[in-house]
């Protein structure tokens, strides 16, 4: 029964991902425009060049905002990945960012004790 549910969920997620392939391609192109705009904006020396590359990046951002349905497609692709891992019996680890509350002087004290030995 578990395999049947995984198969059904995978088929549904694949249909959703295929239905949203157009917005996904648009989001990819938008991300490319943003990356190009940022890269060449940083490397540009002239004010005119900075204005042009800022405009290219801004067009990419506005285009990415218009491709919000692609986020559903990305979620469907992530679901397919999780279902694939579960089907093979592998553990699915989702990376998280953990905030470490440490004293900034702890590392200094460790290094200082190593130096004084």
C-alpha cells in the first residue's frame, strides 16, 4: 500500500512538474538575467555600463516575479526527489540552518590556550 501511495504521489507530482515546464523555463531564464546583470554590474567600470547591467538585472527580477507559478513546479520536483529517495528506502535529509549561540571569545580562548602550551 505504501508503494502504491508513493507511485500515485510521484505520478501526480510529475504531471504538475510537466504542466509547469514553461514557467520553470521562464524562471530559469530570469535567474540567468539576474546573475548576468549582477556579474557584469560588479565588473563594470563606467556609469553607463552600471546603468545598463542594473537594468538587465531589474528586468530579470521583474520577470522572476511574474513566474511565481514556477514555485509550484519546483515544489513538485522536490516532491519527486523525496518520493524517489523513499522508494529506494534511503533517508531523506533536508539541510537546515541552525543558529549557534556561542560566545565569540570562546574560539579566541581555545587558540590562546594552544599558543601558551
